């Protein structure tokens, strides 16, 4: 798939105010500072489309981007650590949970996982939440260029092993690097394949 256009449409805090066009939506989410905005910019080829920051918690709303006038890329707030109040974090979590459980246009969730570190409980818990609720997902390992390959391979194997405790069959997993563009075609081809089945 080639991306010819990527346009920011709307940001809001309520799934009921999201676009009503009925186009398929592909949500991107991960722990704070996993490299989500950089990945979105790499995928779309539009520098600065999603705001990047070294400070966790930059994304605070549900952000819709229209891709090729055919589907939406949805940038969601990260979970896990962020320097925000408990009340704000609970508000984010409720907003995200409502989006996932009620948004009928949601077609697939790309859960971003930092390949440089061992499996994190927050990632596994979130993936299990999607699985229990029957929400289609794929796992995207980020920052594969930031660590020795041996370490990346070890962390990914450990993540798969941890998932096997709860999953009979693992979802699609894609390795990426926002710096080099590695994995870009794999993600876009998967989206194209899913779109063809709708």
C-alpha cells in the first residue's frame, strides 16, 4: 500500500464524537514513550503529523487521521507511566476503554511494545484485555535499531513466551524501526489485506 494522503481530522475525548463516516479504523496504542508518534510519522511519511515528545503523556486525546480517504489511523494516549495526576490517568483509561468497547468501526489495534526491554506487565495486561473482549490486534515491536540484535531477539522471545501463558494462538507480530523505516511495508500491507476483507 502507498499512502498518498494523510490528513488530521479531529481530536476529542469521547468515542461518540468520533467521525461517523463508517470507514475502518486502525488504532495505535502502547505504553507512554514507546515511540508511537514517531512510528505514525514514519508510516504516513508525513513528518510532524503526530506530535513527538521526549516527555511521556504527550498524546492526551483520541486523534483521527484520514488516510487515502479510505481509512482512519487513530492515535490513542499511551498507558502506563506518565507524569499526570491519578484523576487524569483514570479519565484517560476510561476514555480509551470506552473507545475500544464501543467503537464499531474499530477494525484492528496495533499494540506497540518496546523491543529493548523485557516483557512488561502493563503491556501483557492490556493485550489480554483486548483478547478477552474479542478485539482484533497485532503487536508492533518498536525501536529494534536501538539495541543489539541478540538482546532484541531475547526480549521478543520472552514476550512471546509470556503471552503463551494466556493465548493459544499468538497474534501477528511485526518488528519495526521508525529511524530506518523497517517494518513499514509489513504494517501497511496488513492494513491493505484487512481492508480487502471488509
